[in-house]
C-alpha cells in the first residue's frame, strides 16, 4: 500500500492556490501558466478553503462579456458571494 501512494505522489502536481484578495488577472495568469483548470481559494494561512475558481466558467464569462476588462471586475465581495457566481466561483459549503 505504501509503495502505491509513493508512486502516485511522484506524478502529483504541487498545490497551487490563491487567497481571497487575489485579483482576477492573477487567477487567470496562474491558471494559464500552471496549466490548471481549478484554482482553490484558501485563506487563513491554508486553514480555510473558501471556494474554487473554474477556468471554464471564468473564460466563458469573459467571452460573453467582451466589453468588460479583467481589471474592472470587483473582487472584494468573496464572502458576500455577489458577482462571483457569474465569474466561475464555486463556494464551499
């Protein structure tokens, strides 16, 4: 059993995450540079998982809103869960 876990860990990627204060520009940049589809939002020094960004939903939103810049999107309301449901943000219950 231990040998199986070690062989799986060899192929695993390191955890890439952002905190709730991260800008959408940083989120999109990390997704593209690290080649990941899901980016967890973790606060309190890795102790509180707030939710996850999904690349598919984020980019779908940007395609359907071509006149809106990534810098114009307000990311201050994570706990309020306001516009994040439209931005590909999935809240952890």
